[in-house]
C-alpha cells in the first residue's frame, strides 16, 4: 500500500507540473464550472416555483443533494474521467502492452495515471452548495452526521469507480464503441435528483440494479441527520462488493487481450 502511495504521488506531481504550464486555462475553466452550477441551481428554482417539495425533499435538502452530486462529479472529473476513456484507446491500439510490462498493478495505472487539477474547482463549489443548503434548511450537522457523511461519500466514490471500471473493461470485447463514458454519464446524471421522484422500472433500476440513488442520496441524508447505521453499513458493503467484482472482471478481461501483435 505504501508503494502505491508513492506511485500516486509521482502521478500527482507529474500532472501538476504539466497543468501549471497552462495557468491561463484555470480562469476559463473556473468560469465554465461556475456557469454550469448556476444552470443547475436555476433548474432547481424552476422546479420549486411550482411545488414546495420534490420527491418529498424540501428546497434546502435538494440543494444539499445537488452539492453532493457536484462534489462527486468534481472528484470523478479530477481522477476518473481523464483515465477511463484512455483505456479504450490502449486496447484498440495495443499500447496496453507497455502498461502490462510496468512494475505496478495495471488496473491501478490505467485508473489514476492522469489527473486534471482544475476539476477540483467543482469539488469546492459543491461543498459551498452543501453549506448553503444546510443554511437554508436551518440544520447544523452533528459530529456523528459529518462522520457518517464522509464514510458514505467514500463508499459512493468506490461504487462510482467500480461501476465505471466495469463498463470500460468491456472495451476488451467492444473496442469499436467510441465513447462508453457516455453511458456512464447518462446513468450518473440520474443521481442529481432525489430517488423518490422516479417511478416504476426506472426507480427500481437506479435503486437496486445500478444504485445511482445510493451514490448521492445516502451522503446527503447522512449530512441532514437522516442516517442509520444499517444504511451506512449497507452502503459500505455494496461498494466493497462492486469493487471486488470490478477487480475480478478486470483480471478476467486481461485474458482476452491480444496485444499490439494481434
């Protein structure tokens, strides 16, 4: 574990040096992130012009949920989005050969080699929206609430990583699909709103099959004091299960990789 910590620090340092060469982009990216969040807030305002609750959630609670969603998306765009689509190219071009020969776990390497630091802006903005939502809701989280929030946020990140990794691992068989990430984005966008607002088959899928509701709703509820130890343990168990499946699926898929030589 310590060894991989050192490797990640090297990835971090190399990517930071590279990104500092283009500092002027930071301000443009900041404006883009701020504008995107503004549109999301405007959408929520429009909903609440017609009702005082959205799927049983108040305005302040939905703001907390949006903040959690934006924070998670910031972490995704910081570490996962720069790497996952590259796996498709590695498999297609055969350059995965070079990664497999490196003295580091291949799944770790393809997952965290490239980092985009300006995306951490979205994390900061998301935390700001969470704070504003709690202010609107007039709720001050207890120490236990905050602790449970960090626990389930960690579970959510593990779950996101596992689901996306399993999806991109299918590139070993379907290398002609240009952007598998679009499928993940469509799935993740459903987590922007309360799960209780969905009905029928859609609600069943995003709750039990691809647990998008677990990813954002559970951390938001934890921070609002609406958590239970059973729900927290369930979130951790689901995240660890999906991580184990993603790892096994990766090792299975490597058997079908033919390399640059065909």
